C-alpha cells in the first residue's frame, strides 16, 4: 500500500478474502483496535509466513484502523516479529482460543 494513503478511518469490506493477508513486522501497530464482534477464535500467528509477498508499508498511519466484524479472519496469520507490545483489543473479544507461536 502507498504510504501516502490516508488510512485514518479505513474500514475493510467484509467480503474481502483475508485468508492470506500478511503484514510486515515493521508496521507500527501500537494503536490498532479491533471490533469486539470479530470472531477471532481461530487466529494463529505463524512464524513460517512467506513475507516476500503482500506487505503493508510501515509508514502507513494505521492508528485508527477498525476492521468490519463480518470479515472472515479465521486464517489470519501474523509474523512473530511484529511488535505487538502495545496492541489494545476490546476486552469483549473472545480471545479464548488465540494461538501465538513462540
């Protein structure tokens, strides 16, 4: 994605096939907030992801991105190098079955 894109209030279309989304570990994800209605039951963060393909530019302002709760996020995988230290998720999100690879 072009770093000049104003992404402050981007909402993703629920019909987007996000099965193979890959994020670059340099993305500043400090203030990402996810909608509490998103079914995150099967999210797995996979260290084996091929990061040579789709990447988001780390300069993109992702501060206020909110994802539509209808997005099928069942197979989202994030690279373990992503700095997730400051991600804030709504406490109502069912995170019972989230798996992160060590």
